[in-house]
C-alpha cells in the first residue's frame, strides 16, 4: 500500500492511499491469486482517532477478474490485511474498540465512552455491533454448576457455569426442569452437576444426564439449615431476653419509678399508653384484630403487638444508651453516693485520680438520677432479634467475640429448644468441616425427632435428596463459582438499568467473561 497524501489541517485527519498495482490479490470466492485488473474504486475507512481527532483513510483499491473458470465470482475487490474487511467501513482496530466497549458498557454507556475517544455512534448502533459478535464455541463441561438468580420482580432465571474453567455457558429465563433437560440432551458429556436443593433442577438433571453425579451444594445446604434456625428462634422469641445480663440489683419501687420517669413523660410514652388502652379495651370484648385495626386506623400487626403486651411499657421503643467512658466507674459512683458523697465536683476529681479522662459534666449528668432517688442510668441492651440469635447459633464458636459467647451461653441455658438447635447445627457443621457423611443418617433421625417443626420439614427434604447431600459433604465439588457469576450477572443488569432482555444479558455475560480472560489484571511492581 502506498500513501499518496495526508490532510492534517481539518477537524478530521485524512489520509489518501492506494494499493500496489503489481501485486497479485487473492480471490475472496475461491482463494486463487489474480493480478488481472478490472478497475479501481475508493473505499472510505474510519480508523481510531489520532491526536484527539477522528481519522479517515481514503483507500484506492482494485477490482480484479478471477482467473479460475470454476469460481462463481467473475470479479472481486482486493482486501488489505489488517486494514480492510469485506463490507466494512471501519478498520479492524476501530471495529474491535467498538465491540469491546459495547461488551463492557452496553449501549448507552458504550456510546458515551466512545465519544471520549472521538467515535460518534448511537447506543442502538453499539448494541447492534455487540449482538453481531459471534459467541465463543461452547465446550461441554465435565463439571457443571447450575443455580438460579433473580431476573426481575418475582421472575427467576437459570445460569449454567463450567465449574472447571469458571466461565459462564448460558442463561435463560425460568428455572423449570424441562429447559435444563433439553440443554443437557443437546450437550452430552456432563459427568458432575452441582446444584441447590431445588426439585426442578434435580428432575431436570436426572432426565437430561442420568449418568451424571449430582452434588447438593454445601453452601445451599448450610443456608437452608440457617433459615430453619431462624424460624426456631422466631418461635421462641420469648426466650431471647434471657441472653441479656442480669440488671443491677434495685428495689422494684425504684425500677418502676425509673421506668415511669423515663417513659411516661415522653411523647412516645403517652402515645403508646393511649394506643395500649384503646386496643385492650376493644380486644377484651372478643373482637378480632382485623376489625380493631379498621376501627382505629392501625395496621393489623400493630394491633396484635399491643394486644399481646402485658403493659404499655413493653411496646415503647427504648433505644439502648450508647456506652461511655464513664461506664467502668458506675459502681464506684454508686458506692461513694451511698457513703454520703453527693458533690459532682469531688466525685469527678476522684475519678480523674482513678484514670477517668472524661468531662465533669458527664459525671454531673450521671448522678442526676441519684438526686431524684432513682438508680443510675446504666447502658441498656435490647434483646437479640431472632435473626441475630440464629446468627449466633450458626456461627462457628471460635469466631464469636467474648461478648457474644457470654450471651449465647445464657440464652442456651435458659431455652432447651434453642440449646437442642445449637447442638444439631454444630453436629452438621462438623460433618461439613471433616467431609465425613457417616453420621448423616443418625443426624437426620435426631432432626426428625427433635420436636422442632422447622427441622422436621428440612429432614424430610434432605432424606429425599440424601445421595446428592452425601456428595456435597464428602466431595470438593460445589457451586461457589456460580455465586460469583450471579453477582456479575446482577452487575451487568444494573449497568443496563435493568432494561436488558434475556438475549442481550446472556450475550454480554458470556462475552465479558471471555474478554476478562483476554485482558487479565496485571500486577505491576514499582521498585524504588
């Protein structure tokens, strides 16, 4: 190729060039070389920007006769390798930039990104170029990961991942057995299939790849058990306050006075008292919670909460006081007050000598309840929620803080049902840690006869899928790579503002994973 001239003065960098007339070109139909010239014409090619300005190449190319009589083409246009492509008005370099920006940023974001590099394309054109990219060849995986994900609203999709290469294979809308069976029939050769406990996926794999080893993913097994633990904790929420430490020993009169002084004189306390009296007056007559809610203009759950409470103080939300630097010295303040020292200034000086670094005003505010004959305002803790108690139970003991360990022991000592739940969870955790499923049948029997309704259901489900559960416990196969890919699917959905259809989402998820393999992150080392 010979460059004849270049225009560097306008807003677009222009280059005029022509091909060599003495060089033979290859026929695009049969591959036969030919130098029999028919005519010339000029192709206008857009190229990557130079110096912040777009570039246009005006290339004069030949049209030649094909010298092969058997070729269906009479004439053909010569192509310049690396510069021209048939029916393409962009150079391969610019076309690759457009395609890879489309893969990474989709339509609207890709169009904005291309404007930064002086390529003006609409979002529709970027999407069209993206969808023209052929998908990479699909190789049937030996280990297949199957999992579902939320597509939009109450609609779910299915994602298939090669667990060996960690690359996504395909995704579709729905999570029924028939689509999975059809895909497995079209792609024979799967030896291991990792899945959750879904009955639909179990049936689809059994029908589509009956010889494949099914593995119930250990993460989903643990997640299912954790949900049942939360249900047990919710059913025994009355036991949860037992996790709190014993309050400071005070007389009932002082405790009642403190409650009245702190809560009855507040706006929230007065509101709670009025609602409590109104709800109890209506429900004591035998009316249903729904009718009382309609009469008072309240939510039915609010009526139920007030109807179950023994006193109005139980429904007042008392936010826990934040811990302060004075808390370690409250016992000393109480002791000195009982000894007759009521001067906040003197008490502050004594605390400073003991290492207290706070301000006098905090000490003065702390002894204010004592002046009114009330107990010291100690840090209050709320009882753990069912979710929090369940998290204590399912978390490994060595990961507990001393604070959590102390409260969990108090809770388990108080509630035998939660203690039984804790023991069952720890037994299953040991099976997962040691990858030993030998105790599984006996553990399922204990689960069934535990007397805890949520565990009875999960025991029946695990028995139906016991072979896959054993494989999930004893083999290294799992669906962890699926969870990571599902996170990426959600990211791509958000990039496209949730408006992408399934074909576009599938295309981008597959292509972007392969693009990351082509451009891996490189660790750069800076030596000083």
